[in-house]
């Protein structure tokens, strides 16, 4: 089933999960134990990331298939098109369909550092090209795209960023999932601007639990997200007092507040970046439920 239809039919705000495929096969049993624990929470859907540089692409396929067939989840496979041929994309999506996976998150991806992309002759230059191709060749698929409340790092202005997001919807996407962000006002502004541009599809905010100061620095340097000053100071203070564990706890408290504020602001649900960590996700969702949400 298309995830956009599930979202449209949802009677109340929902949560969904993002997993990433462990690189090493020996870690798969642990990974599936995490999936099993989190699947008991009945997420609306679950997405699985895709390595733009190769390596984990077949893993994405295999894992989404397991999510569907062994755990009863509605899976969404992330799919990047940077440097890909039409044949490779067609074969990959056909294999997804064969295993019962009918939803993709269509992405451009980032060029691997060791490879120069000939953009002028590339089969796909932007995610919107992939969306159009997938919509033409696989009309029954649900197609989500990425959105950037703080702007994609390559975008020069908010205006152009929102316009390119709109183009992805115009090309046939039916759902937007956002990049992580920490200031709820960025999400509200993002949705308002998209609505102003005529985009009517659901915009699901991505929420990433903060794990440590180091991991947050790394994430921020890669994806162009902003962190509010008060949050950073709070995390630093937690680190000084209690190290990584204290930062993790502060991260859970922040994620709970963020989710409640997003739902108050009218978000249809949230997409939780699980980081493959069951305990953190369980703690967050439990606390949000205790505040009367997701009941
Ligand atoms: C929810 C989410 C999940 C992700 N999952 C993965 C994953 O599994 N694997 C992975 O490798 N990466 C993943 N990414 C990261 C993503 O691949 C990068 O952010 C990448 O740099 C951009 O991908 P995109 O699909 O947003 O590209 P695009 O939408 O193509 O945008 C890329 C840039 O080009 C600009 N642009 C778009 N269209 C045009 C146009 N017509 N003319 C000129 N400029 C244009 C945009 O404004 C933007 O600056 C994810 C990101 C998000 C938000």
C-alpha cells in the first residue's frame, strides 16, 4: 500500500521509524532484534536507508523485504540516483516490487568522495528526475522525497529550495519527509512556504534523538541543520556534569518536547530516526504517550 494513503487514512497522529542496514552481516541478528522490539509499537511505516556509494544497496532491498514479510511492517526503501543508470534503478525498483515493497524515498544522494560525476551526461541529475522516472515506470509505487526545513546545503536561497521541493511533488511524489532539525519553527515555516507554493501532500518531520556531543557535531557538519543556542548550551552542561550518558538523557528530553510541539503545530506524525537503538526510541515514545499524545 502507498504510505501516503496510510497517512491520509490515519485517524490520529502517527509515528514511523527509519533504520539503517548494518554493514556487517554478523550484526544482523541484533539489528532484527531491535526491529522486532520496535515493530511491537506498531509504527505506521518503516524506512531503510540506502548507501549512495554502494555496498549497502542490496542490504536495503533485503532488509525492507524482511520488514514486510517477517515483521508485518509497511516498508519504504530509500533510493539514491547519483551516478546510477536507468537500468540499475529500474532493476532495483522491480526487485523491490517482487518482494512486496511498494514505497521508495526518492533521493539524489551525495556523490561519493572518490568519484567524479559527469552531471551533463548523467541519467539523473536531481531527485526530481528520479521521481519522474519512477512515477512513469512504476505507477503503483508510493514515492516520498526529502525536504529541508533549514534549506539543503547546496541551495542558495530558501525560495529556490522550496521551489525545487515543489518540483519533486510536481514530478509525481506524494509525501515529503524532512531532514532532521531542532527548531520547530523551521518546520512550521517550511510547511507554510510549501503550502503557499501549492504543495498539498503531507510533510512528515524527521526527528533525530541526540546521542552525544560528538555525534551532533558530525551530523550538523554534514547536513546543514541548525541547533538552537540554548539546546547546545544545555548539552554542553549535561556533558560536563555526566558525560555521554547525561547528554543522551538530555537528548531524550529534548526529542520528547520537540515531538509534542510538532504535533501541537499540526504535524501529521513524526518519522523517528531510530539510529537502530531500541531503548532510546522506546523511552522517547513512552514519554510522549505519557503526555497524552499517540493514544
Ligand atoms: C529524510 C532523508 C533521508 C535520506 N536518506 C538518505 C539515504 O538513505 N542515503 C543517502 O545517501 N542519502 C540520504 N539522504 C541525504 C540526501 O541524499 C542528501 O541530502 C542529498 O544531498 C540531496 O538529496 P535530495 O534527494 O534532497 O536531492 P535534490 O532534491 O535533487 O536536491 C539536491 C540539491 O539540488 C537542488 N536542486 C534540486 N532540483 C534542482 C533543479 N531542477 N535545478 C537546480 N537545482 C536543483 C536542491 O535545491 C538541492 O540543493 C537523506 C536525506 C533526507 C532528508
